[in-house]
C-alpha cells in the first residue's frame, strides 16, 4: 500500500512535468511487505505490487525499472532509499 500511495502522490504532484524532463531518473515499484506474519498472504503482497507496476506501464508514460533489477538491488542494499540512489530515482 505504501508504494501505491507514494506512486500516486508523486504522479499527482510531479506528473507529466517530471516524466517529460530528460534525465528525470527512474521509477522503482518496490515489493510490498506482508506485515501480517501469515505466509498465505504473500501472494497478495506480490500481486498488489505487480498490479501497480502494470498499471503504471499501461496507463502512463512512466517506465518502471525492471522487477528483477529492483529485487536484486533491494536484496543487495537492504533499503528502499539505497535502491532509489542506485537507480537515480
């Protein structure tokens, strides 16, 4: 949910002006965490993140970083901020 809210807020405040600037950086949709502790909800957290990413690709001119790249950077760095820095997002 945090990624969805953040992406929506960013698009609403920056919107087309940010995507039309050359070198405006990348957009990374980070995987959502299953905070319930119930592993049966892991699929839901993964599905929501993928749905957000798919909507961004289909409905906007935004091009999120590839899912595998984001997952690798998140595993390597351990923080969303570090992923953003690595992708210049």
